[in-house]
């Protein structure tokens, strides 16, 4: 590519439209067309670079080496020269270990094993040369993209210091509204799948022991926590992380090994703290969504966890992404409810609370954008999108609740008891999301059937979560439906379930959900358990 063509490409990247039409190009060549007005929207350093590259006089166009030298520290960051250029070049080199699949008739050479266990931690070249010979099918062999992803994953600890963004506030950026809800839920380590624990060599996770959700992951990072309904400036904060992101996204679709795809998801999550929210939603989320359809169940589960974590990290949503949940996220994860693998459905069940809470938060951000006048439609899309723009908050929330309810109902009726227990893990947040009426109609009506299940762990999980459901469902449901079932469960064959029933009855009494006469009746029904041989029940 010559200098003039490269200048046109750079201009089109910044303008998001071609710099010339064919007729304009002919006029420009004759000196009858001026591009200064088009380039005014581009920052000064880049504008000056483009004008030099598209100069009418070919002799006045500088060489690429000259441009790199004169633009150092202005258009191109110093990191590009000190690290990124050489590193990206080394990543793009074909690994000496990698060999293209040979024809079936040829003698097979030593090929790296496709097993994830042969990947050497911290190695930039993937498996060792003395690895056992892989199967003869080309699909099982690591591709060049696999080696590149493994190198990026192994080297990320040394790459991260170069991804820090230099402060640059010379130009007024676009202003978007940061709206944060005040409701937060505490995470339970070793029980919750979110926040995701990063697995990157020689690096401690920034999400470890986190109990503040998306905010804690941003502490000490580029973006700071802002107060509710504050104004956040997000102009040029992506920096070198965008180059690494582009490197990962350009290779992830050509990966053959599930381990490489999972490592790419780890890099995505690590990079998310170095990128603006707009970059997360526009440049990263589509590739994660693509992996939700991967043939490997472990990749689908990891993609779902990473997708939810990245969406939870977002605090600033532009108008173009305000409807990302109803229009993009929910339709693309719906198929996971019927996934053939129990592990994937179980992951979905554990993430459905965060899915509901995050979707509501995005909806509220969209409403805040409208209230602040920032939700403005383009002229060419006003007629098409006006009906969507005028949809009220109540209608949008109702549609969202219906979508979540459909997925929740499928999970509540899942044939696997493991999936049902995963749904009950954080049931209180679902009760708040659905409201009293739907808690009775959807949650409670399905949960009651769990007491007939042969899996005692599911029955135990029912009584572990029924306190929150009863508090939301109301006194009538507690008296007429829940309490008779609990009294009947005192004769359960599993002693752990009986102990949990007594504990649950105690919690309900402490909350004041029973009248005094009902408490006396319960004491009469449970008094005999003081002589039970099981110490758990006696206690």
C-alpha cells in the first residue's frame, strides 16, 4: 500500500466514511476539491498526518519511516516504539513449532499434542518439542492462532504495564451519563461463579475476594468509581490495550483448541479493565457472544461467565448500546437454556440473577440518557426508531421481566436437579426482580414440586431458600402453601433435610412471619425432636 492509499484508509477510520467518492477523487487530483472541511472533525495531530500522506505532489509525501519518526509521542504513543511494535511483530511470526497439516499420504512429522495439559505455563511457544505425537486428524492439531493466543495469555503479566493510558485531556470528548443503581449483592467466595477468578500466569486476579461486584474490579485501574448519575468523560482512554484486543480478536475465531479459547476469554477479561466501556460493548462482546455457540461445552460455559462479567463491569452506556440486552444479549443466550450439557445449563442458572440485575441497570441507564437529553436519534433513523424511542420504562421493564421469566421457567423445570439447585442459589434477588405476584405464580409454584424429588440435596436447597421466597410471597402463601409442606417434611427420610426444616421454621419465626398461636402449634409439632438421636436435629 502506498502512502496516499494509507492516508485515505486512516481518514476513513476516523471519519467512519470514505474520504473520497470516485468523482471527488478526480476533482481532488485536478485541484478542484478541498478536504479540509471533512478533516476538521479529526484531532489535529492525525489531521496533519493525513494531509501529508494525501498531498497532491507525490514528492511531498513523506516515507513511512519519516512519518513514524515525526509522529512519535503525538499520533503514535511512546509505548508503540518501546514495546508494542516489536511485541506484535513477534506474536505475528509463525511459531517454529507450528506446522501446517500435511497431506494424508505424507509421513506425519512430530506435532504438538492437542491436550491442554501439555501447554507449558509461561511459555510463549506453546507445547514442548518432545510432546507426544497428536492424533492424525488435522482438526486436533493446534493452529497458528492457538499458538498466538497461548503466547498472549502467557505473556500478559509482562505486557500489562505497557497498557497504561497516558492522560490526554486536550480535547473535549463526548459526554455520556453514568447511572449506577444503589442495590448491590454480596458475593460468596467458592460458591458464586461471579466475579470470575482470572487464570493468568504469574498474575493475581483483580477480582479475587471481591464483594463489590463490577466496582471492585475497577479499583486501581484506569476508570474510577463515580457517584450515582454523574457525568463520565470517556474519550481517549483505550490506548495500547486496543491493539492487544485487536490481536486477540483476529485470532480467536481460528483457534482449534478449547483451552486456547478459554485463555483468550481470560485475556478479554483482563483487558476489560484497560478499555473504555464503549470498546467493551462494541469490540469485545460480539466475539464473546460468538463463543456461546462453540462446540465445546467448557468454552460455552466460560464464554457465558465472561460475558456476564464484562457486562457487569460496564458503568457507562452510550445511546447506541442502551438496548443491547433486549436486542442482542438475551436473544443470543436463549439457546443455552436448552443446552445438551448440564454444566452449561447450570452456569446459566447461576448467572441468571446477574443477568436480570444488569439488564435492569442498562434499562435505567437508557432512561437516564433520555432524561438528560443525551438519547438523540440520527436524522436518517428517526422515523424507523421513533416507536422504540417512545416506549415507556414500564413497558420495557415488563418485556424484560417476561424474557427473564421464560428462561427462568425453563431452568426451574430442568430435568437435572443440579440445575434446579443452581437456580435456588441466589433466589432472593430473583424474588425482588419478579415481584410478589410472579414470585407466587412462577417461583413458588415450581419450587413446591421439588419436595417430591428423590435428590435430598434439592429438598435441602428448597428449605435453605424458602425463607427469602416466603418473605416476598407474603403471609397468605406462607400459611396456605409453604407451612403445611414444611410440617410434612419433618418426617423426611433424610435427617439433614429435617434439621434444615427446623432451622428454617426458626428463621421464619424470628422474622415475625407467624402469629403467636401458629408458633405454639409449631412448638408442639417439633417438641419431640429434642429426643432425636441425631445431634444436628436436637441442636
